[in-house]
C-alpha cells in the first residue's frame, strides 16, 4: 500500500539525502521508528537537533508547541515538593532530568528548591540536543555550580529522575491492520518524496483489537527499552514521568482506529510526518500500562499513576495559585483543567532500591489499579 505525500519536502537537502540514503541502504523500505528517529534526532539536522525555536506559547515566536513549564512557573514549583519528598524517601541527593527542553522546568525546580533550602548536591540533565543544551546553559547560568550535562548514562546511578514530555518523543513502530491482516508501516521513496508502504509483519499490539475494521496503532519498543535501561542503571532512587497518554485498555480501544501519532508545527496539529521533515515535531501518546509493566520487569516498584490535575493539586498547586496574581492563576488553571492539560496528561511514579511509599502527588486520585 502506497500513499504518496504531494507537498514538497520543507527540509534541507542534507537531511532529505541522509534519510533517502538510509532507505536505499535498508533495501528501499525503512521501518517508521527509524524514520522518526532520524527526523527528530539526526545530528545537526533532525527536529530536536537543529536550531528551530520549538518551545513557546505563540506561533509568532517561531515555536511549534508549548509545554507545562512554559505555561506557568507554578508547574515546576509544585513538582519540586514531590522531588523533595522523593529525595528524603530514597536517601539520595541528585536530580536527573531527561529532555530538559528550554531549561524552564530545571530553572523553576532549582529556584524553588533553593527557596526551600533543599538544593540537591547535583542536577544532571540528559539531553541529546546540542542546540537545546546551549539554551539550557544560558537559562541556568545562576545555578551553573550545580548543573551538569551528559549524553550517556553511567553504568550505575542514584537519585530522583524527572521527565516531562520525554516518553512521547521516543520513536514508535506503526502497525496497520488491513482486511484482517497485520502489517508494519514503513517509509519508501517515490521519486523525490517520502511515501508509506505496509509490509506483512508478525508484530502485534499488546492486546487483541476487536472487530474486522482496518486499524492503525503504535507499539513503543524504544520507549520501553529506555525504561528498562533506567532499571538496569538506577540502583537507588525514584522516577516521575509526566506525559500525555492512556492506560492500555484506552490506548488500544476498538474505536481508536487512527492511532495517536501526530505532528506539531507552528502550534498546528497534523497527522502527516512525511512532509516538512525536520521542521516539525513527531509524537505519539504514551501507553502507560506498557511503561509500568516494563518498569516492573526492570526491577522498579510502581508507586502511583494519576492524571496531571490530581498530581499538581496533591503537590500544593491550589495554595500557590491563591498567592499568585490573576494572570498567573489563569495560566496555571490550564495545567489542571480537564479540557486543557489536566486529564490528558498523566503522571507515573517509580522507585527502585528503597522501601515503596505513597508519594505526595498520588494521595488522592491514584489510578494504578486502572493500568
């Protein structure tokens, strides 16, 4: 099956050539997860590796999407309360942030921890993007004595991990059921443009999809491999991942037949990752059941799972909002309103090497039983 994109590639010829050569080297067909990896992370060329603005609240800034720390500084301030508790419970004194974006969350966390007198011994940022690391260093200049950047994990690590909108950027494989038969969706060249091609596959979603209708979905092998690697390396500590997604039953619901893969460009959402490659974000919702099961297999305890609204409220957002000005309260409300970020975004908490506990952010509204 071929569906050819008709819009010319809005991409440097270098990135187009790089991907086309890899398609040719793979025999003319590239699994989508590898295409997504190149489109997002090819050194100096991919979306997260080039110099485009990416993060911001308005398209006039040249940005493509906004994340919670850019919406309100109260986000990081209340997440800090959870990290303090986690450092106390795990007996650790280092924070690890994965995919720090502009550095906004790190700055909010470190400023709040400083105000509380609870700065960690070290704040380590793991980010593959050289351009984003440069922005982070500028933003975090006043905390430069605490912050370090790494792009390779040590064999052994301790501490509290935070990842906001990290798992959704992990490359995914696409599975398409057509006339009852499952295929893996990949990318081919059709002249000068990228095109889809489905090939029969033994791969399957983790649950059966009822019904005879055609069905497109994703599986998250790279994201789950990431969680497994953390389980291998983290000897003592905790991890909190905040992202948009669902539990398995909702993720693979019979009616979700178009999957969750979307792209973001200038604050517009579309479903075609084969155009404007390198200029727009490509993302998929997180299967939090798969995340939790993989975490348990890797030696983690699952401490909690809830929506972002419950998590932030439990961590003290209402008191922070009461003390804020009107404009700041209005922006912070977007973090917890159901039709904004409050319900779609979820939080999962993991621990390893310590006695499990009930974290602050999950005291009300825990949904672990629904994973």
